[in-house]
C-alpha cells in the first residue's frame, strides 16, 4: 500500500505542516507580559518532533532505495500549468538522496542547538526553520527546472529572516548582502531556464536532458547557470557574502548555511550544468580549475589571518568548496565521487565546527581568537569534541574529510597534475590554520580567562555533538555508505561526455 | 449561451444590439444620475455611506452585466467594439472599483474625503474606463479618455484644505491635459494621413513608411505613456501619489492604468499591426527607461507612497516587456501580471490605510518601525507582499515576472530580458528595506491598527492570492488562455 503513496511530497510538506501546527500554538502571555514557558516548550517540542519525523522518513526512503536502478525513484508527476509545459515532477536518485538525508539530519541539530540561545520570537524562528527545511528538501528532489528554481530561490526568504532577525550586530548588512548577492546570481539562471523551456517546449528535466543544445547555446546557457551556482558554492571571487553571512547568522543559521545551502551550488552543477551542457563543461574546465585553485590557496591564507573564529571557519569553507568544484569538473568517477563525498563530509564537519563555536560563544560571548583559550582544562570534554572536528576539517585519514580530498586529488591528477599539486599543497595550509585555531582555543592562554563562568558541555550539547562525531568517523572508515549511492548517477553523468 | 439565446429570439429590435453590448456602461451612467437625485432628496446625513453602498451595488450589477451579456460585437456604427479581451479588462476594472469602494467605506472620514461626490466621480470615471477599453474609433477613444480622467482630477483635489493635495491635483491636471493634447495632435495627424478616425479603416491601410502616421503614433504613444506613468513621462507620479489621500492613490495607481493598457494593447496589436517593427523599438525604450528610473529612483525615497510610485513605474516597465513582442504569450503575460499586481497593491494599500501613528496616517517608511512587535500578522502580510513585489518564488510576483520575461525571450529579446531581471534585483533592494524597517528595527511610539472588516477582508484576500498563486495558476491558465486579441 505504501508504495503508491506520494511519499516524497509528504516528506517535502511535512515540515510545512509542522510549521502550520506551530502557528496554531497560542502565545499565551502572563501578567508580566512574557510568553508562558508552557507554550514556548510546546513550540520547541513540535518543531523538534517534526524535524525528527522528517529525518526518520528520509532514513526510510534510503532503506527502500534501490542502488542499481538507473531511473529516478519515488517519482511523482502532476500536471501543473499545461499551456507552458510546466509539471510538478519530483523524484530521487543516488545524487539527491544523500543531501536530503543530510538536510534532515542537520535540522533537528539546529533546532536543538537553538533551544536556549534563541530568546525572542522563538515561534517565528522555528517556523522559518521548518519552512527552510521544506524548501531545501523540495529543491533537492525537484526534477522539473521550474520547480527547482522556485525552491532554489524560495530558500532565500527564510534564510534572510533568520540572519536578519536573530543575527548579530551587523545582521542587516549581512542579510542584505546575502539576499541580493544570491538573487543577482540566480536571476541569470532564470533567463537561461526560460530559454531552455522556449527551445525544448517543456521544463521536465527528463525530457530536457534528451535535447542537444548547440555549442554556442551551451556556452551561454552554462554561464547563466554558472553564476547562480558559483555564488551559492561560493567560488572565488563570488564568495564575499559568505563570511559576513556566517559571522552574523545565529549558530543554527550558520550550521544550515555551511551544511546545506553551500551544497545547493555543487548539487546544481552536478544535476544541471554537467548533463545538460557537456561541451561547455569541457570548455570551461580550465577556467573553473583556475578559480578553484585560487579559492583554495587564497582563502587558506585569508583564514590564517582571521581573528574571528567564525570567520575563520567561513573562509575554510570556501577553501573546502574549492575542492568540490575541482572534483566536479574533473569529469571522471573519482573526481565526482570525491566532490559529493567532500560535500557531505563538509556538511557534517563544518556544521559541527559552527556548533562548537556556538557552544563557546554562549559561554564567553566573544569569538575573538585572542580572548579565548585554555579550554582543555576548563572544558575537557568539549576539547575532545573540537579535536575530532578540527582533525576532520584538516583531512586526517580515518575522518570523513580525508576521503573526499584524496578522491578529488586522484581525480584531478588524471586530468591536470598541476591542479592536483596546487590543491594537495594547500592541504598543508588547511592544517596550519586549523591547528593554529585548535592550539589557541584549547591550549592557549587567554587574556581575560577568569571573567567567564565556564562549565563543560551539558547533556543537550553532548547529545547533539555525539552523532556528529560518530558520522565524521563512520564515513571516514566506511565511505561506501555514501559512495554506493553515487555509482549509478555518476556513471550516467559521465556517459554524456562520451 | 442562455442569454445569447434570449437576445437572439426576443430582443431583435433594430439598434438594441448595440445598446446591449454597451449595457454595463449605460447602466453605470444612468444609475449614477439616479443616485445623485436620491442623494439630494433622501440620504441627507448618511450621504457618504449610503452613496458608497449604492456604488458597490451598481458596480456589482455592472460586473454581472459585463460577464453575462454577449461578449463580442461591434455597435453604434463601428464606434464601439466588445471583444473577449475588452471584457476581461472591464471585469478587472470593475473588480478593482469594488476594492476602492470597500477601502473608502470607513476610511474616507479619516482621510478627509468624506464627500458623496467622491462616489459619483468614481462611478463616472469607471464608466469612462469601460468605454475606453471598448472604443473602436479615435473619437470614442478620446472622449472616453477624458471621461475617465476629468473626475480623477477633481478627486485628487477633494481634500480641499490640504496644500499637498491641491498641488498634486494641479500637477496631475496640467500634465494630464498636456498628454491629452499630445494624443489629440497625434489623432489629428493620423486622421490627416488616413482620412478616417475609425480603427478598422486605419488598420486596413498600409502604414509602413508613412512619416505622418508614424509621427502621430509616436505622439499618441507618448500621451499614453504619460497616463500609465512610464518613464520618461513619469514625473507626475511620485508627487501625485504623495499628495493624494491613500484611497485615491490606490485608485490612480491601478484603474486608469489598466484601462489605458487595455486600449494600448488593442491599438498596437490590432490597429497599428502594420508597423510593429518601429513600435517595438519605442516600447523597448519606454520599458527599459521605466525599469531604470523605477528601480534606481526608489532607492533614495523616504516617503512610503513615493516609493510605491517609483515601484509602480518599475512594474510598468516589466509589463511593457510583455508588449514588445506583440505575441499572444506576451498578451497573456500582461494579463497575469495585471491580476497579480492588482492584488498586491490592494494588500499594500489596505495595510497603509489601516495603520496610524499619532492619529495621523503613516507617511514615511520609518513610520513602519517596529510594526512587527506591535502587529505581527499585519507585518507578516506586508512582508509577503514585499517579497512578492520583488518577485521571489513561490509568491505570486515571481510568476508574473517570469511570464513576462518568458514572452520576451520566446521572441528573441534576450538583452531586454537580461537587463530586466537585473533591474528586478535592484528593485528587490528597496522592498527589503521596508522589511528591514518592519522587522529589524524598533520604535518607541506604537503603531495603531485601525482595520475594519472590509480592510481585513481585502488584506486576507490579497494574502491568499499572493501566497497560493501557484495553486491558482492552473485555474488562471484555463481562464486566460481562451482570450485572444
């Protein structure tokens, strides 16, 4: 019976349903004008359980998923606007499923980590977050270009509000920059999408994939898609919105931004740019390699110079995403596998690092690397957690960061050894700034240490940090958990290049 | 179909067919006259409220007349023409006038325009608009244009003691009269070269390389660009919007523009179909300059209604993008855009009208400070309208923008489309600015929400349409697709 259910649509709309339920919870106010604790608790619990349900559903999906099937699975198809050839088509393949599971995994963590940190407008925060989750899952499962675009841009609305309302001091500037930068990138994709629909007469991805665009068309259309994905990834020199957004966003916002929103760009490249425009991808390959190498080396140096630890991690994200774009445009199996694996592992590790920063920020209210230190004695458990994530970010063998980087290096060596040498060299740079970060935080001596009342991680933080550590190591030892999903879709992508 | 049968079988009196085609207009006009007499003798104290209620009643009846009576035909010796397209525009306009009546119902007192004349003028202007969209000769066209415009000049000046209102009215009148002069001069040129003022005869004559006709057409286009406030003929809009009471601003910002767009579409799709090449360049210039002026001019605005004026200039630019290609897709895109934009503006103006600060209507953008803390629901509505105006999916504004650019790209206007979407990003900036003021900033003086039932209804309706437009899309798709030029 369950086979015929529109299980994917249920998954997309479940968080929206949860948000609707939260909307119905009344904000009861006591005599002092404060919202009653009871209703706040209800709001938090409903959002937590909705997100956990969503996560369980994605696990169910991945259990029922067939690795060897070449077609999209859990397909759903409804006519939407017949006269324009737009259909509501959603489905999953091995490429989108890992991202959906990652999203559904990170959202409960975000909700738990903002349990006490978000003090005002908690109802609106949870609603924005659940709607954000729904849009992201919709985007990863869309198989119609217009549906994809709708979800892709809709993500901006809740994210803008999350940064703008619950962000730091400079939140207005950061939210505007984030919104306008990404909007500017994606409107060009809109033009490209409209052109494709005009040419092929449909926006259904499965049919569009069969259409052969001429070389000139490919070169131009590729650029239209490229700008929007490059801003999202973000590639150098389109990355300047990222540090601002990260620094100003609340912890949960940073986690979702680094963990998932950056992956939308890489996913877009894999889902649209490569299969639709193979000639153009080959043509632009050297330029993208160049941009990615600059990104890796340059942002590593920039990260080394940061005083603000959140900014440091933000720049390291740009460097890690540089590996992803190199891997994608290697156009061979190792490169693609490495890129997707790097995205998944970066989603976990950078999310965890932002979470860890949030934990100290809650206690010390500073993110200045010089004012922090000696957490190895004051917060020993925390230091152990942080070590795992730091080493994962460095790419130590045995952590998930290693697998992705090595696969990308192998893939790029096959195409262009110089790129492999430069990016391999920069692994050392990554180790330098991350280990400096860890040394200062855990073992360094801070200027105003005694001012803070520091207690070690509490049970809630322990509960959300533990699964992140487990997955960091699990994926490092058994990478096939993720890689199994990717075999067929990557084979199909590479087939268009033959 | 049923009404058609009745008409064919029982009402075959010579001349009556023309009367039937023009029935909505005739009905509105006659009942306005009756209403005036009723008002003088019976309404006395409740003069405004009663005329307002009767006004709604009249418009609703006219709406059904326009909906049910035969929808195609030529009447009055070719002076008058009804097609599905003109019926569509009539229905939209009538719908809109109902909104204007509802908005003014309780707010007229607060805004200082509580004169029953407001209602008569509104009805007369509506009558002019309906005639305008179905005029089939330059004579009807010009007369209807003046019939719709003259009451509006008076309406702008209704708030007698307010100096800004007087300035706005005078400015609107002078520039409106100037543009009418342009149009009249253009018509006279065309009459001189064609020898007829009938649309049918003009469209039958080969117009290609005739300097006189081209020149006349440019003059007509310029005059109409004045009236739809398309740049570079937009100067009156910010001042007039700022000076007039909000109910009337809402009326000026929507109804006359829709009716003029309706006849403009008919003129350039049908009447001047021989010279599309030249026309297309002109419209591209109008459209690009409107987008430029609208999106850049709005950035520095501090007054809320001036900002809306600039934003409406930018939106007019987007609407004109749909017109450059002269394709059916473009026509449908414009229709969608008008419906979507109409609901958004209704929502925005309903919110502006319902808010007060220190017993005064809000004027500046900074008056919206802290709206979120005071009235969460209203501010979330305004947030959705702003995102929708900025064209962010999945809200309704995105679909309008998308369809318009679709029609342009479909006909090969790539550069125009790319520039258009870039301008739309610039214009997103000032919509975000309003959201910022509402959500991210706080203020000491609280905003007072004085929304009555009608206004709440309008806000909810607009919210419904703009959020759930993606679900209504197939329905609109079915309704609009059947309408051809």
